[in-house]
C-alpha cells in the first residue's frame, strides 16, 4: 500500500458541511503523521463516513486512544485484522500507534479525515 502524501484543501462545500455540523474539526498536535500533517494543521473529519461502509486500508482516521481516556489519535489504517483495525502514523519514530497498543475496534474510530481546513 502506498501512502498518499497529499490531502486536498477544504472547499466551500466542506466549510458549509462543517457549519451544518456534518464535519468536525481537529487540530494536529504531534509529529506522528509528518510529512503529510504538521503540528498546528487543522483538518475536517467526516464522523458519518462509516455509517454505510467499513473503514478501508489507507484511510486516515481519528480514533480514541485505547490507553489514554479522552485523547484522540490521527492515524492511517494499515491493516484490518480479526481483532480490529491496525493504525500507524506515517512517521514511525514519532508515533504511538498499534505497534504499542495493538488493533482497535471499529467502535473507537470517530471518523475519516477528508481535507485540510
């Protein structure tokens, strides 16, 4: 699987969907997804993306951290296992991900990153 090093910028439709609360906004705080995302980048997330279909390999998602209550992760799905979704950051030296906490259940995935705000 090749990692996409680009994410589109928000359009007027994306901003409208955010205003209508059909998208949520998250701010990148760490370096786990560099060079794609830098600390301070703001992203729009579709919290409804997986109501009709399951997450797919390569999707960049926001998920609850399984070991830090109330803490959200931004990671890429790199594998789908019987136990759940294997998430990894694009920058392994700066990423706490499934290599340390294992696969996460689909119920921990909050949405799919769709664009840069």
